[in-house]
């Protein structure tokens, strides 16, 4: 039986200033499918989806919805036509209940008054359709990201949405939460919805999706049944070249110990953590979410205090709880959350790159704008930054290019020790390879790198040594030669290899 598409985008073009975000992009969605939308950061995925969501209007091209022209440029009309978007970071009203959030602005009424009982009952019914349960009377404040996303999905169901877009929904979720969300996506598909799934995790896309569309440089370069392609082929479509080595490891010879952490303890968070990092060495902290990895590196840099233990850089102790002292000792930290902790989003690329080293750029007490821009251009060339110029606001860059700006900012301090938390979270495979190349090259030049990563292949591909944490304690240390996925996961989960 031939099924007509529910949504068709043809020859879509969109410019922002002088930058072409979409150049002839297309997308076709059918009812009852999960459709993967893939591409590098800056490929045009977000622009295409925000157009379908009513945020933007195309410069040219057409969008057809259920056989009729789609009304563009209004988020309200997009919802009324049957499109719902679940973003990576949901936007709920924290002081309202779950039921109130689901029906905000559309509360059911009875005899001229809000039908509170009916609203709660309808919310329970919608959650039951997804096979999950959340108390409709619970306030949204304190909900996990995973539960907030479920509320957004139920909100979409309450509007009878037939196209549901999930934009990087699992990026901030644990494995268990991600599996639950994937199960919900399948239920939505089985009920006849067209689900668009955006993810940088190819294994996830191949496990979940029925079809895939790949964008590159604002254009659609491929559309295929997922069963008829492979991860290697999708990577070629995404980056326009063979990506034979995602982890370009440059050989290096570790030197003397630069960082020495001894018996570091913070009650209830981590205990008796002892390790070292040498010059020219990449050491990875591996483990499950909640194992204490990020908390340890934050304590090392001085953002968080610790109860006992010591941190030494070179031949002198580093004062606890003093990031300024860490900076003075040429220690840099690239945080896990680049948007909230690593960047001034409305500020320019130049200001973000230079903000930590402004003293170097002063003349007669004033910061020289030309020096700021020159520094940004230099780092932009070294890190292959894709941007329109040094004055471009960082908030208008893709996620991968934002990560490069964070790296440039801290590398501009000329650190001897780089502490980097989730270096490639949320960025595409091509940009990942560039970040890996840069880290490996800098390590070969003598930089000491302490890395936290939840991607096991990244840990195995980049690290010279792997330290595995579980429940706040270091439980294993593995060399690059002996480390395997099985050994790391067995240590992280507290299991033993059977004989």
C-alpha cells in the first residue's frame, strides 16, 4: 500500500545575513516512521527544523503538510497544523504542576471554569499511552531532564501532533533514561506519528531509526532506508570525505609528573582519589554518569572545595578552592556545559577567545579591539573554526564551533595542564576528529591533558592511561595497550570477568 508523505520540504533556501544556512535542502516524512536527521554541526539541521517549527520562514522553496501548503513563520500555527518540537533542554514552568504544563494556555473548561479533574485525568491517560507514569499533580520544579522531555512529549500528544521532532533528546540522559525515551519514540511511531530524531550518536540512530536524511553545508546529500546503509557510509555523506581515523593519535613520550593528586576526598561525593598526569600524556577519567568524575576535576581546578587530600602542580601545592591560583599555575579547565559555564553567548567570538587573557591585550590600560580580533582569527585558523568573522556572536555558531571557541579561549592561556570535561559532547563526527587531532598534537608537544569522557570509544582512542571511577572511588587503572571496552565497563559497573 502506497502511503502519502505527511510532510515534504523541497528546495529549501534560507540566509542569515550573508551566510547561507540552507541551500536546496529537502526532507520527506511518512506517518508511522522514525526518521533520523543527521549532519555535522552547521550542516543546516537546526535551521530546517526551526522552519518546520514556525520559528523562521524560508527565503524560497516549499513545505507541504498533509498535501496542503504549510503556513510558515508562526510557532502557534505550526502547532495547530500538527508539528511539535521536543528540544534538548525543555522549557517548562517550574511552579506549575505537570498537568498545568501539559495544558498551559489550553486548559479544558466545564461550565465556564477550568476542569481541573478532567485535566488531571487527561494527563494520566496521555502518559499511559506512552507506557510511563508521572503524577499530574507534581510540580515541574525538580524534574529530571528525561522527565521534563516526557512532559513535553505528552504536551505534543495533547495537541494531536502528527509530526514530532526530537532535537538531540538523549544528549544529557543516562543510558537508562535514553532507553526509556527511545521506547517512547517507538510507541509514538506505532501510533502513526512521524518522529524526527536528531542525534550525533550514529549507533543510536541505527538502532532506532527507520530512514535517514543527511545534510551537508545546507543541502540534502542523501536519503536512505537505515537497513540499506551503514555507519561508515553515513559518515562519508556527512563529512564529504573518508573518515578513516576518528582518533588521530600522535605518538608522544610522557615526561615528568605535572599533576599529582593524593587522597582527594569530599564527603559523599568522592573518596581517596589518587592519580598523576605527566607532561605529554592524555589521562582519561572513565565511569558511569554519577561516578564522581566531573566533581573530581572541578575540585582539582578549584571550582569546588574538598575536605582532605592535596593537589600539586609541578613542585608546589595548588591551594584548594582557588581557580585564580590554578590559572596562575597555567592550569585550564574546559567545562562540561559549554553554554552555561564556558561562553558568554551574546558576546563576539573575539571577546570570548580573549576574555581570560585581556591583560596581555591592554595598551595604556585599554583593551585593543584589533588585538582581540587578531587573536580570534589566529585561533580560528588553527582550530578550523567555521564562522563569518571575529565579531560574530557566539550564540549564532553551531555547537561544534562553540566548543572550538571554548578550546581556543583556554588554549590562549598557554596552559601546561588542560583539564577538559566531555570534549566532544553534542558535536558531529567531523568536528570530533578535529578536536581529537588538536588534543593529540598538543599532548605530543608537551601539554598534559586530564580528560573526562562518557564516550568509551573516545576514551580508548585518545587516552594513554585510563582511570576508572565507580561511586566516587578510583577502582582501576589501565594502560592504552591493555584497555578494552569490556574491561572498562566491568570496572565501571563493579563486575568481575568470569573465568
